[in-house]
C-alpha cells in the first residue's frame, strides 16, 4: 500500500493567479547569486547590486498624412493618415484602383530581456520553474496531491499547468525535481 496522498485545494492557496506573486527570484546579473526582482527592479543581497530594468519607452507612431496622386492621370486621390496599404485607393478621374493589402508584415515579438530565474530546471526536456518559494510550495502541494480541488476558471495557475505536471505518473520524479529547486533556496 502506498502512502496516503494529500489533497490540493486551490481555494486555500494564497496566490491563485500568475502575476499574484510579489517578487521573483532571479540570477543576479552581476554576481550570479540569488537576487530578487520586484516589478522592474532587481536587488541582490550578496553584492548589493540594484538595477531598474530598462523599459523601452513607448513610442507613439505618428505618421504624417500622405497625399496620394493617381499614377495614371496624376489626379488627387486622397489624403490618408493610416497605413496606405490598408486602404482601397480609387481615382475618380480615370477609375484607377488599388486594392488594400490586408496582411501586415510579420514582425517578430521582442523578447523581454530579464535575468534568468533562480528556481528553474529542466524536466524531461521541459522547463520546470517557480517564481519564488511561495510558487514552489504551490507546485509541491499540487504535484504531491492525489486529489486536486480546482475551480472552473481556466486562468488560474493550477488550470494552466501543463499535462506533464498534472499527470500523476510523474509525481515522484517531479517531487524530486522540485526538491532540488528547493535546495537552491537559502
Ligand atoms: Zn549580486
Ligand atoms: Zn486617375
């Protein structure tokens, strides 16, 4: 007989949603020791490093109005403030038209440059991580539990966990991996 498995009750968790943790443990960008990130500030207790992460100032894109002349008869077609590719252009003089280009060019999303997480490891090729001790405890309790009482919301931390964490088959191995993460805590 195996040991009796604990119960995980989502409603009892102090933090149920990501973004609810007030700090994240990260690698100090200077000494690689354990540092704390709160919002955009990283503070290291070992080397006294403090830095505000650079936030790109939002650049308002102001496009000057563009005057379009008909390429056929050189008549005035219109003035646009928006991206011209998205407008249908039509010349009333000669019936010249140009259909809008509906697809915008693909732009790769910018990766936020943040320090590496302190509590992070790989588990069978997947990223296993926790923001801080509280998040780690959440995962430990979730993984250890034989019965998990979760709400119907699909936006909670528990509901968003990947199948390989939810699966009972990985319980023992996951608990070992989480214990290794815990050993990184002071
Ligand atoms: Zn440091
Ligand atoms: Zn024309």
